């Protein structure tokens, strides 16, 4: 837990699933999944925001972990943009993807002629360029550029981890870092974007205090993510800037529009946002009835904590009356969802200012 002399508490939440992206084969197993608490704090030395209640020893990733978003054409477009950015800033040779997941982004780069290897213990494919292990100094592998897509937010001590990567890479080369944007979460009061699995929550200015040289810094994916390319040789421990403190909205709490309280709540999005939204709606007395996702790897499986079964659009919407309300977990996908559902419903965008 936090030390009040070295941290400032921003937000608390209890008993969230430790793996919101782990899919379960049965409702009972999903409901009884491991859970942990959130105590979001600002560290008064580094200025970084983290979950002081996080227990890293609980986080053992396996093949049941399912966070691939590439089934969406919109997300594929995002990855195309990032692939261009990586090649423009880091070149096309001797790249390493740390935490490559199911390998979709790595395969995209390989198809474009990029020389790259990947590391991830949850990898399920057969590509010999991917090692089912964590990248570290003991492997004797280095690259001209390292890629960290949605990895750093999961790491208990992100600065020590970056120093390890820099050491493993001979204190040279560039690193591409993509993480959720904490400022976007706060601005949009996205209470369903605070996960146990994400121990860290970053702002753009955090990276400016970590690296002496940043090659590229921008907001991507509708502002939801930060995209940073930085020089590993200039990495140093960040110090808090009292003129640039983390801000947190006073009314950052569960809000369910009144009109939904008499209706069946239907959620489109069975990933992280949908898991936390469904759980906190249930606790508020408005349980979700249906969860829809286009990812075949999620369909038929059960969501952590609530035990809701994920359905395909065809299955879930078969008996949903015209004009019913559907809660869209990520507004980036609204047009894609309208297309899938023939624009028959009332769509409520979550995470929208």
C-alpha cells in the first residue's frame, strides 16, 4: 500500500480481476478469477502514477491471455501507421519487439521486409523469430531499435525495466513505446480504463522526464495512446516537476445514463473496457445482459469477474429489438460497429468527452 509521505492518493477501487484480458472456459471459473485492489497514487519523487496495491508476483501470463485487437480493420489501420512510424524513425533492420503478444504486429513488419525478432511468453504461433520468453540481458541479443507496444503499463518498476532493456541493448539504439494516455483517461472520466493489470498510467510529460532525447512524441488512436520514440542512451530516473503534477477529476466514478436503467444493458466490446464496465455496472445494480465482440477468440468464452459469455454480433443481436441501446466501449470503433449491426440501434459512446 501507499506511503502517505511519498505518495498522493488519486483513486481507489476494490477487487478487480487481475487479468481483465484472460478468457475463461466456464462461468464459474470466470466469476472466481483472482482479484486485486486499486490504489492509484502519484509518486512524489518521480511524479509517476501507479497502483500502490499491485502485487507483481500474481501476474503470470499464459496462452489464455487474449488481448489481440487486430480483428478490427480500424485497429489494423492504427498498426499500419505505427509500422510506418517505426520504420521512419528506427529503420528496417535489427529490430526487437519486446512483448509481441500473438505476433500480429511483428508479422506485419516481417511482411514489409523488416528484420525483426520478438519475445513473449504468451506467444501461440510457430514463427521461429519469436521466443516464448522475456527479453533480458542474459540472452545476448540486441537491436538497433526496441519496440514496446502496450508493455510498459504492465511492469511493476517501469524505470528499472527500461534500464534493464537499455543494458541488454548495450545502452544504444532507439525504443518505441506505446502506452495508454492517462490524461485521456482523466479527461474522458473513463473509469473503466483503470485496470489491475495496468500498474502504471503515463502522461506525455513523464517520458520527457525519463529521456534526454525524444525523437518522436505524439498522441495516437484517437488520443487514447501515447507513441514515443526515444534514445535509450539518454534514459535517466525521472524527477517530479511540481509545476506539472498529475491531475485527477473529482467526479471520476461510475455513471450510468438514467435512460439505461429501465433497459437491458448491451455492451459492445469484450476487452478490457467491457470487463470493467460490466463489473462496476453489476455492482451498481445494473447488470449487463449481453456482451458482443467480433474477435472469434473471445466468442463463447466468459469474462473475468462477471462470468458474462461473449457473443458474436449475429448471435447477440438475433433477438434485440430495433432501436435498443448498445453501449460502445470504445468510440473509435463506432462506425465499424454501426456497419456490423446495420445501424439498427441507439449507440451510446463511452469514453467520450
